[in-house]
C-alpha cells in the first residue's frame, strides 16, 4: 500500500510537471515572462534612482503596489489565454496522451494536472517578481521598520498571487476544456464583456478583474 501510494503521487507530480512544461512552450508564457521581467527590472531601476536621489527616506512602498498591479495582468492575461487553448487536442496530436497512458496517467488525471499547472504558473509569474522587488526595496531601506513593512507587502503580494493563480488558471483551463479551439474567445467573453458592463454601470468590482484588483488592494493594504 505505501509503495502504491508513492507511485500514485509520483505519477501525479510527473503529470503536473509535464503540463507545466507544455504550458511553458506556448507563446503566451514567453510573452508573460519577457514583459513581466522587463517591467520588474524597470521598477528596480526606479527604486535605485529614488534611493540615490532621496537617500534612506525614499518612499519606495508605492513601487511595490504599482508593480503588483502591472505584473498581475502582464502575467495573468497571456497565461490565462495560454491555458484556454485546446490542450487536449494538442496532446492527442503530439502523442502526449498516449505517453501519459503508458505511464499510468489517465486522460482525466492529465486534465486535472493542466489545471494545477496553469494555477501554479500564474501564481509564480505574479508573485515571484513582486516579492523580489519588495526584498530589493527592503534592502534599500534605511530603517528596520520600513524594511519590515516592505517585506510584509511582498508577502501580501505572494498571498494575492495564489488567489490570482487559482482564479485565472482555473478559469482559463475551464474555458479551454469547454470551448476547445475557441477557448480563448470564450475566456475573453467571460472576463472582458462583464468587466466593461460592470465598469459602465459604476460597479467595476462586480467583474473578475475588478474583484482581483480589490483583493490585491486589500492584500497590500491600499486605502482608497
């Protein structure tokens, strides 16, 4: 029984690793990676310039908040669209389904692995850059209290990244499974159309982007 359980865990981990590798081979993942790290590097340069210009009193906390908002959509949007592709058909065409079946992984297990992989990739793409930026601003701080506050902002961003990963990764994967080849358009219709209508009605928080923005502001203690 223990060996059987360990083998099942290894198969599940291998399926998730395979799904993550397949997702990283998409153009959406490459766009997200390039844009996120370029923007994060830009914020890091601004932090260094402000530290040199203003000294230890430089107000760098706002950079973390701005970076978190930018990174969320620079990473979340293309990765959610990548997750919304018809991966089942692609895996069947490329022989991945047959390979997984030969290793004891069912098509249903592989579908679940794709969802977990999308959630993990989005969470990492959103949380890691902001956390590193927060640690940089903490290192540039001249006071221990300010440094701790910026580390706390970074940890709050990591918590939000998990929420964003679960939301966008799960939604993108669901649209890909339901919409097939039109999964990207289905995701667009599910996210953007309600967002525009809610914004026109003055209730932007009633949409998925608005709700995620509100969660991010709460996690980073932003006051309206």
